[in-house]
C-alpha cells in the first residue's frame, strides 16, 4: 500500500507542478477531477453525496501530505483533460491510461494501478471464433 500511495503522490505532484498557473495557494482546496462512477476506485458512498474508493483515499492522503483540503470534482471522463488544461481542476485521478495523444497535452506519472482487459465468451456461442485475440491490424 505504501508503494501505491507514494506513486499516487508522484502523480499528483507532477500534475500540480505542470499547471501553467502553478500550484494554488495552500488555503485553496486541491481540486481533483474524477468520474465518480467506477468502484472500487471512485464511487459515491451510501449517502449518495460523499465520494469514496481507492482514488479518493489516495488524493486525501496527498492533500494531508500537502496540508491542503481536497475537493473531488465529479466530471465526465471525456472532459477531464480539458478541465485540467483550463485550470478549473488541479489534477486528474480517474484511471486514465497513457496514450500518445493524451500525452501531447498532459503529463503522466508512472502508473499506480493496472487493469488488463478480458473478454469472457460462452463456449457454445464462440465455436466460430478462430483467434481469441481478434483480427490483426497491419
């Protein structure tokens, strides 16, 4: 767990220092953009108002380390990069995978979690599947 928190702090510190305007004063909350709909990383608690999950705990630990309150901002995943680039949020913590296209506009930390993709197929319905890896691109 200590390794995950350390890597998460690296992610957040990199994102905060990469902002054009610099980090917000310590009196302002750290605004963290996330789409709060993907447990166990981020979801709404039983009260329907309080975010919870691994990413939420991670940014709260970062906020405690920085001496800053944390405000989790629930946004659609497709607007997160625009929001951080506009300065309306300070960083993103929402399971965003690295891509070359995304890296053209935002900086990434080292990954702090991995979630490989899997597909489960009913063997009766998949008799005509020749290669489970799917079609090859040239």
